């Protein structure tokens, strides 16, 4: 199988103003199928006194990086929207 997964548990660190949240715990996965990618990220994000669990799953991405960027944009938009 050509796919993979990673686990990451991060210690809290200074949050940059451009991204007012940080991932505290993540489970990422990716799988290339034919010429397309499935990329997902499930985790706990924290910032500005808020904590959320989030899961973002993508399919038919043209590249692994495209899936990663899509997930980052969705996570950022979700955190901003839930805080308003």
C-alpha cells in the first residue's frame, strides 16, 4: 500500500496572530489512488479560550499538497465561524 498515516501530539506553544488556533493532537492520513489523492485530518484544535474536535476528509484531490491546503483552509474557516 502506498498510503500512510502520521500521529502528532504537540505541546502548546505561542499562537501566531495569522492563525489564532493550533492543533494540539492530530491524526492525518493520505492515500494515492490512480492519479488522485484522498487526504484526511482528524484532531483537537485549541485557541482563544476555545477547544474543538474536527475531522476533515477530502477525496479526488489532484495532489497530496492540494488536499493538505484544502484541509487547512476548511479548518481555519470553521474555527473562525464557530467563534462568531
